[in-house]
């Protein structure tokens, strides 16, 4: 019992030190995202997304704004490969002793594999990224690899539980960069519109942020207009 209390005390002290070092961790932030997947033929689709992170609710102290546009080739219903371009800006000024506004142009190569076990849906996404970062005093090219594993567990025809974890590594010098974990409730409004709301934990090497996550997912099929 004494050992457990000692370990718990050390853990709480460590957490308190982390919070003292970074004011951003003391706030509940927000993570808003809109995604769109648009079929243009049996084999090709165009995807897009816009992401907005904020250090404080509802949308105060912006951390990241990022837009992505991609072209995807569907090898079969389970497997697709894609090439994307992204542009965004990162503001880390709310973090203690961190760099201010950074502009980013990004090229992304991705592979997505979907499968299921009975009614549970799984998806795995692997991304390679070339990040062209524009700092106030210099420009850098960094390379990153990231892997996401996501599950959807249906509760009924409308509701489902959504979870995922995505880990990122820098490749210039192979090193952990960040991890994103999410768990929430999904709502299937129609077969083409769904939303997910829940809790996201965004962890870096020396800091972690708690965020309320709200995501809107849209699907369109433009093949119908060609017939």
C-alpha cells in the first residue's frame, strides 16, 4: 500500500510540474474538423479536409489551421492510395518557450486499408509527409511518417463508438514527434453525413493537451451525374 501511495505521489508531482511548465495544458481546448470524400469514378476520388485546433474553448488561442486536398486511387473497396497537398499555419506562442507563427506547405503520400470483423469496422492509414516549414528566421524541410488505427463499433443504425490512435515520427533523425488519441460518439445522420464528438488527447514530447473534438464527415458521389 505504501508503495502504491508513493508511486501515485510521484506521478501527481510529475503531472503538476508539467502543468506548471506549460499554461496551454491547463486549458480544455477544441479540435474541429470537416472532411469530404467525393467519388468521381469507380477508381478515383477527391478528398478534402479542414482542421482547426485551439488551446481554449470554443475557438480561442488558435494552435493550427490546416487544409488538405487529395486525389485517391481505389485499388479495390478495401485498399486505396493517395497523393495530397496541404497548407496551414501553426501558432505556438501560447506554449511556453516555443516558436511563434509557422507557415507550412506539405506533400502527403498515403495508403488506407479498411477491413471489418462482424459489424466492427477497422481502418489503417499510413502517411509519408514532406513538410516545408517557414519560420520567421529560416526555412526547413522535414520528413515525417505517421500511422493511424481506427475502429467503429455500431450501437444501432444511427449511433456508433469511434476510437483511434495516431503516432508520428520525424524521419530526418528518427524520433517521436507526437501522438493523437480519440474516443467519442458517432452519429450517422444520413448515409452521406456523419459527425463524431468526443475527447482527444494530443501529446508531444514534453507536453500534452486535452481537447473537445468535433468532426463533420461528408460523402458525395458524382458518378451519378455522369449517367
